[in-house]
């Protein structure tokens, strides 16, 4: 791939990252009433966020947005590594 091709892909990836809306980190699971999102916070402590059934779809979109952002960040790192290799002095 050419330098300009990689730079275009980097720009598109950064734009997609900037367009990411609200996000939540974690995993959604069923709780006794409603659902909950769990994730590891500071000092590796498990955090829990209650999600009522009425807001489940919104929480699912936000968790999906977080996962998508992680994917985009990985793509950006790979593209930057590729750009670094071909522009080595």
C-alpha cells in the first residue's frame, strides 16, 4: 500500500472514531430485576451498573459502540505501524 493510501485510511479511521457516540464499557447480563453491566474499574475492581429493561436497547448500543471504538483503535495502531515501516529513514 502507498503512503497516501495508508494516510487516507488513517484519516477515515480517525473520522469514524470521532463519530462514535455515547459508550459504555462492560458486559450486559440478566439481573434479578432488569439487567446489569459489569466491568473492571480502577485497581481491577469489578463495577456494576444497573440497567432497567426500559433502557436495555440504549445500553446495548452503548456497549457495542465501545467495542467498535476498540476495534477502530486497533486498526489505527496497525495502520500507523504500516506507515512507520514504509517511511523509515
